[in-house]
C-alpha cells in the first residue's frame, strides 16, 4: 500500500490546526504548509482577545468613535457582520462584555485546561461537558432541598433548555465599516470578539490560497480546530469523508460524505468552565440574556459552501434550539446532538451511520 | 445355396482386387476420380466462427515461470517467489479523514 502524506498539524488559536495536501511535490507541499501556518499565526496574533498588543484589543480599547484598522481586520469584520446579519443576530461578534461576565476571561484552549491551571480571573476553572451533564440532575434535585440543611451547597437551578435570541439593541447593528478607507465606527463600549467566526474565516483564507496554487482536482483540506474546508471533488472522484466527534463520548460516531465546501461543528463541550456558584458556563452566549446558552443541543454539525458559512450555520442552529436547527440544516444536511447525547441526522443522504471505528481510527 | 455364396465371395474378391489395382496406378486413380460423382452443389461450406475474447494476462499468470525461479538443482523444498514486477499493483493509501469537532 502506498504511503500517503499525513496532515501538517500545529497548535494555533488555542486549538489544533491541520492542513493536508495530496500532491507528489514535497517542496511545494512544504512551501504551502509554511505559508498557511504563517498566515494562521499572524491571524491569531492579530485577533486574540487575550493579548493587549493584538489589533483586536487595541481597537477594543480605543476610546475614539472612529478607528483605523488594517485590511485584514476590515475583511474579518465584514465577514463577522455578515454572519451576525445572516443569523438574525444570534452569531454576534460584540458580546465581549457578556462572555467575560460569564467567566471566559482568559484563553481556555481547545480542551480541558489546555492552557495551564485556572487563575483567579477565570472563575473556578475549566471543566468538561461530562462533569456538567452529571451534575445537572443533582443540581436540579437540590432546588427542592430546604436551605436549613447547612451541608448542602447553595442550590443552583439546572438550566431549562431555551432557544437563544438576538440581543436588544445589539452592538453589531451600530457598527459602521468603511472597507475603502479602512475605518470602523462604533458606539462607545462596543467591543469585538473573533471567537465566533475567526476559525471559519481563517480556514477560508487558507483554502483560497491552496486553490490558487494547486491544480484543479488536487485533494486537500484545511482543519482549523474542527472547522473544515475541503477541496472540490472532480467528477467521478470519490467524496471526502468527514468524521464527527461526539461531544460526550469523543468517539467518531458518524461520518459525512462531502464533495467539497466546508463542514463545521459548534459545541458546548469546548471552552467550558465551572463558576463559583457550582454552575457551568461555556463560550456560546445567548445574546438575549448575555449568559451561556442551554438550548437542549450539545453540538451541531453543519455543511456549507464556505467554512465561515458552515461555522455560522452550526452556531446559529445550536443557539436557536432543536426545532429551528432541524429547519436550518434541512437544506444541506448535518447532525444534531441532543442534551441526552442522542444524535439526530438531518438530510440523511449525506450521512452514513454507524461507521466502522477501526476504519476511522 | 452354395452357388450363391460362392458367387458373392468371388464378386467381393474381384472388387477388392480392382480397388487395389486402381489405387496403385496413378492414371487409373485419376480416371476413377473423374468418374466419381461430383459433390452436390446445393451443399454449402459451413464455416464455424468462434467468438474470441482476448484477455491480457498479468505477468504473474504467465504459463512459463522465469528461468530465474526454476527449482534449485540441489533439491530441497521447492519455493516460488513471484518476481517484483508480478506483484499486484499497490493500492493508494486511504486519504486521511478530517474530524469536525466543537470549536
């Protein structure tokens, strides 16, 4: 059996990135890997919320009503504002205050505590979805316990699954971007966060570079922390197989066959933490309440023409709850993982189940 | 009865003697051939055409093994290793499957 090049992987944006190119020219492959990795690190440096020197932090800290930004910043902001508009305000890039109040004030990385121990500025620390789900029923039962039982912790109500909604007077609607002059006007206090759209947007940028440098028909994919962009499959060639990681078990429980475009998953099992009161928080904020959303869905996997579109669609569907999510995924297909852990397939023509775990290993 | 049997015997003997003589004489043979009845013209020549499927066999299925793989002269257990060119064409490794996970 011929050996095949393994994906070029590296850590970036607090997660794992991977790029795979099926091309016999090793020199060209390495050159493309270097170019892509350099771009992604630069993107991370420019848009991180956890480094005061980043352009994002400088724009957020600037008290002037109009600020000059780089071309890169302007292009990302245009994409983020498109995502907010397309999702009806659910994928909102101006929820920095809410996400910090929810406890996400430092980089939590892609997994549990991957960036080191929790500090005093990050709530009680990182947690796992499994811990949160185990505690939910107990916390719910405690709500009936009388408070005179001193050894029982303060009751924390289990979150009731509720669809998220757009923020009233959303900050993103008041942002004015001039892409010609590279100026951004926004009301005082409106701050930006690239967490909701940055990886998908970055994957699209790398994909555009690969598509420009490689011949049509060359197979490749870009993986930005699970947001995938895949080469277009030529007629007669086999499709890409994309595995979905279950948010609770971690298994590759399902696979999707796609002929190009993008696949992205939004999940509450990444960047989850435990608050001082015993409740759990995660990075997907309900714009209407400013608190982490518990909509009855643990993750949504969506298919799109671009990674930005797929990522936006996945987040939109997860925040909107199961009913709306089914409607949103009906066109292109996807997967819903309910709070029980059950996986619901949307548009089964593109989804194969179950898969052979040995094959997927 | 005896006369009849004798007559049949002599007739058969005479015919056999004539056949031997004609076969030995080339001139008489040609005469005899000319006197033979011509084949009926209504009988056409029947030609059977077989449909042939040509299959190009891979080297490994060649009927004769290369001399390099003849049995060793010293005896012992005979072994056969296919030539390198006869090995089945390597199949491409499966492409890596990317994993989508929560971001």
